[in-house]
């Protein structure tokens, strides 16, 4: 085995006094060998991004490096002068960031931005030709036209390719990628992962890949390091760690990964709770006082029905209209046409007053637990608010809120606290309690776990499942994660560009997909070749 | 970190608050410190500061300048406070309806607001006071009428961005009415900029009142700082103290209100303050 190209030795980075622990990163040792992908996995707050920032010399001010060395090609990066470091950065070390939408300068042509990397480091000659070659390397369609385009013309995936091209411009020996695919759709994520893998093979670059997703790890990693609370708890060959984790935390994390095994279908009830027929909604883009904008169809001719006690999954990538369709059902968005029949009554023509009795029977759990709770109100009031609106006496509603907190496994002491005192997972529990306070029949869950860490995600899914069976809820479950969908849903509807392209029982959709797009989606699940070991926990 | 601690980090804001407290005390204690009408002739005219028992001198009719300033403070605070409350009531309501309602309601309200914004505010205030005869009520009304449009714009912007937040959608799904949503869900989250704006509006209102009084459009029964400057203007070469001391009072009060406004802004938006370097990270 050759000497590692990048070695982090016993790195400790302090947190300011008053932080939740003494050090952001403590005693971390990692090594990246030439031509190898090292994945650093961990949940939010585990210090994985901080480690990457330290390597790039991008640590925020006020976070001192307490001890340790970062050896890169024989130099200790931490001992280098800023000027010497600057010369290394970009030339020998490349970095790809998480958010492709904001990492490019919107006022600079793509070609100029990539070319800048050459110019800054004193490269002369035919920069344009080199940039074209790079764009070709990252498989962007039609490089000669993209080179003169502004970033807003490119999609998220294309921008991320441009970022990768910039990072690779000067042929660095190490590429640091900090969650480069987290903001992207599954199919795009797969393309980017394949691209990184391919480029890394061709060029022999070492890659330090930061991610929270074990699927991604299974897809590309050669070696894995698992981080928890600023420490590396387990490190080893990817296969070994994934299939036979040693450390309890790794075991817990892997056990929490949605396994994607199809849930046994339950006998469907006869009553139809919800029937959606021919729903369409289009938004207008642009336009002004005298000119109407061009319509963009968000949902077109959507039809599905839900039987009592059943869970239907709406699956699709961002922009496929799944959230809009769900919002049409609760009338947060008014569809242009179609019918939403709830127990045979069309909800769409109802006014505010006539809708009121149905409001309590259809409830919704939102995606972002940080945005879905009013920061200025106490948790008890947030939960009791719904029943109070529907005429339940305040004391009774508060008593019920206390019971609900117990149901979602939170302490009743939470009643008098504010949402910001809770973690993301706890807030999502509060959101679920709020939805359940009205004793709904139909629960609409709009990506309820996508903003959460894996282990928390598993808890919330288990909670939802338990509540669903206990209360006999009918559920419309929206998600972009097919593994989650398989686990939770009885039937699946796949949406693409506003249309439901395939619908059927989960086992059928996953086992024998009929539509090309469904096959593409299934194909793009990261690490689909890897099934988390059952006995991991 | 508590709100008060963040506020106390800004030394300018503390100084401003101290000045405000002093001016406020002066306004409240005026009847005790100077237990006579500020219009009363107390001695020889044109006495300089410290002469003949006049702390800050006497004016052309032998009235006590210090007493005028002390009694005028109450008028200034009254006008500033009441007109700001009135402007907020109007501005917040219209802004909330525009931002939450959207569509043609929003268009109508915003065009109405722009109508007021296109008229120079001071000229409009002068016209209003002149038509309705100068009195404390007409002055308060005039100042409120010219100062609500910025409130409407700020509140509308806040409501527009908060309206699409998920907690508002959640309240809609729960079946809450639009008025309940506006006032219990959105407004508490939009309070920070409103509070900051209000502190600055009080300062502007005091300036406006002084300007109106300076032009002779003040309430003829109430002593006010602007009136004192106006009446001292013609004799400024022989009796500078008649204009300078009321001027200093206006300057200090307005400065203090601005400092407090700045401090409130930093304390209510801690992240912005840190970026600006007021607070160490």
C-alpha cells in the first residue's frame, strides 16, 4: 500500500465556550490514499463538514485548531503560511460544495468561472480550449454553448458538474466533496456519483467524500469513516463496515437506514375515503399588469383513490407536482379543475364555512419541522389550537394536548416550552401531535422525514406507522425517497412532470415497474445493490 | 442570550436609553421643577444663561427658557407617541391585509399607499394642520397621516414572506380564520421590524411637530420646542440661548431615539448584528 496522499492526524478543533460540547472535532485521524474514495459519514452535528473545512483552511474564525496535523503531500497544511496555502488550494486540492445553486457567481459566464481557476494560478495558453475539454470531461451536453451560458440557465445537476469541473481544473491530487449530491434529485444524484467515480478512476485522484447517506456510501466508497459527536467511531473497508458494523453507533445508524423491503400489503377496507378525479393546476410564470404569464402545469389530470386504512405513496422528484397535488386535497392550493371527493362530497366548491367540518377530518404533517411550528407560540397552544378553533373548551383541548404529547413520546413538560427548544425530530413529533389533535380520518404527510437525520427518520417512521395502525388512519404519504415509500406504503403512485405515470401495489411497482420513468427512479436509488444487514441492531 | 443582554452590549443604545429616561423624567417632573406656566413672565427679558436666576436665560418677554424646555418635553413626547401609535394602527392593519390578502386587495392598498407617498409629507402635514386649525389633535392627526405608508410597506413585506411559511399553512389546514391567522400567527413574528420602525417614527414625529411649531402651526396653548426656536429666530444674534437650548433638546432626543432604534434592531436581529460587528461571535 502506498503512503496516503492526505493524512489527518489527531485533529482537534475547539468550539467556542457555551457550545454543546468542548470540541467540534476531537482526535480525528483519517487518511486518503491516491485513487481512493474515503467517505466520512455522520449525522448533522457530527463534525464531518468541519473536518473538510479544516483541510481546505476554511474554518470559521473563532474555531481554533487545538492540536493535530493535516499532512498533504508531505506538508503540514496547518503550519503553512496563508500565501503558501493559497497556492496549494485549487491547484492541488479541489473542493465541491453542497449547494450548487449558490456556489456559482450568477453574473459570470460558466466558462469564465472555470477559466478563472487557471488564471488565478498563473496558467497561460489556450484557457478556453482547456475549459472546453473539462466541460467535456464532466459530460455536460454541448460544451461550446454551455461555456458562454450564465449559471441561471443550468439545472442543479449541471451546476454541480460545473463545480466539479472547477474543482478539477488544475488536476488536484485530492478532491474534497462536502455533501455534493444532497441538494439534488435521485436520478441526478446517481449521475453525479457515477461522474465522480469515473473521473476519480481516470485521474487517480484521492477523494474525501462527506455524506450522511449510507446509500451513497454503498454506491461509491472504497473506505468509510463513521463520525459521531466529533469523533471517528469506526473506520474500515466499505464492504466490511456496511455489512458487519462493529461499533454500536454504526450498527444503530445502519439499522435506521430505510431498508426498502416492501411492507406486506394489508387487506384493504371497502370504504373509499378519498377520491381525486381529473385534478389539474397550473401556475403562471412571468407576466404583468397587461400581459398574462405563460402557464406551467404543476399537476395535470391527476386521479387516485384511497380506501379506509390504506397508505398511498406519492413518489417523484422535485417539481413533479406531488406536493401541489397534496395541497390541492387540503385546499391550500385551489385546483383549476377536477374533483376532490371526500366520502363522496366534493370539497372544491365548498366555501370557508362549509369546509370547516371537513378541516378537522383531513390533517397534514409538513416537511420542514423548523418552519412548520410558529416560533412565537408555546407547544401546548400550538397543539390545542386546532380543537379550540373547532369549539372544544380550552381546558379540555389542553388536556388532550398533554395526552397527545405522550402518544408521540414527548414529555408533558413540553407544553409550556417554545419550539426552538426542541430538536428537529422532536419538532416533527409536535407537528404530528398537532395534526392528530383534531382526530382526523385522513392524514397527509408531505415529506415528513426528509429534513431529518437517518436515526431520527427511522423513529418518526415507526411512530407514524404505530399511530396509523392504532387509530386506523388513512394516509397519503409524499416522499422522494423510494426506500421510505416501499417501507410505509400499501400502494404507490409515481409522478413525473405533474402526471401520475404509474400506480399500483407497492410490491408490483417495485418488482415489475411498467413505466420507463419508474425504472429510471428505481435504478437511481443509491446503493441499491446493498441491503442493510437485518441483524445490524 | 436574553434580549436585554443583547441590547446592553450596544453602548450607543444604552446612552440613548439614558438620555430618553432623563428627558422623560424632565417631562414628568416639569410641574414640580417649574411650578408655573411656561408662558408666564418671570423677570427681565434677554437675560443670558445663569443671569438673574434664569438657568438657561430668558426670552424676549422675560419667560424662562428652561421652564419652556421642560414643559415642551411633554408636548414632544405626547405628539411623538400618540401619532406613532395612530400611524402604526393604520399602517399595520393595511399592511397586514395587503400582505395576507394578496391579489387585487394588495394592488388596491399599495396604490393607495403610493398615492400618499408621492406627496411630500411635510407639505401635506402643513396643509392638513392649516385646514383643520392648529391644535394638538390636528397636529397628531396630520403627523399620523403622513407617517403610516412606510409601516404599511414593511408590514406587507413581512406578511408576504411569512404567509407562505408552513406554520401558516398548518393553521389554515386546522381551519383557523384569516383574522386569527393574521393576528395570532403572523403578526407576532413580524413584530421585530415594526418595533424598530416605531422607535424611529417617534423621532421623526418629534421633528415634524417641531417644524410645524417653528412655522407657527403649533398648538397656541402649549409650549413646544419648535415654537421656542421659531420665536427666538429673529433675535438669534442678541439672544442665542433662546434658539440653541431648545435645539439641543430636539437634537438629543432625536439622536437618543435613533440610537435606541439601532440597539433594538441589533437585539432583535442578532444574526445581522453579528455580521455588522457590533457583537463578538
